[in-house]
C-alpha cells in the first residue's frame, strides 16, 4: 500500500484524505501444469467515492470508514483488470 498521488476532499466534513494505491502481485498456476502466469497490478481508488455514512452509528463519522471505502474501490478496479488479463483471447489458440 502506498500513496496514490491524490488527495480526496470530504466536503461535508472539511477533511482531506490521502489517496491509497494498492500493489497486487498475482501468481496463478494450474495444478499439474508447468506454466505460471504472474503479473503485478497497481490499483487506485475511483476519483470520487460515495461514502454511505448511514451504515455507521448515528452521528459517528470515522476516518477508518473512508479508508475502508477507498480500499474497496481499489479492489473493485483490480477485479476488472484481473478479468481482462485472465479472459483475454490468446492469439492462434487451438479451437475446440
């Protein structure tokens, strides 16, 4: 985890939050196969986050909740990137 280079502003609280970026190293090997697929992704949160304060106890606004939302946003982006790598068509692949 590192700084994404961005700062997010919470207008309703007049607070600023450092943007977090996640480095995700992925290694996939199918059992009984020698080939290994390995790659690294850098996941960053969306440019704007929708914080649903209603899930917290009344009147309680917690900074950790903002960072949890930021990390979840990054992981959602990572899922899309992983799918594009795993499901990309292979050129000249044999057809069934």
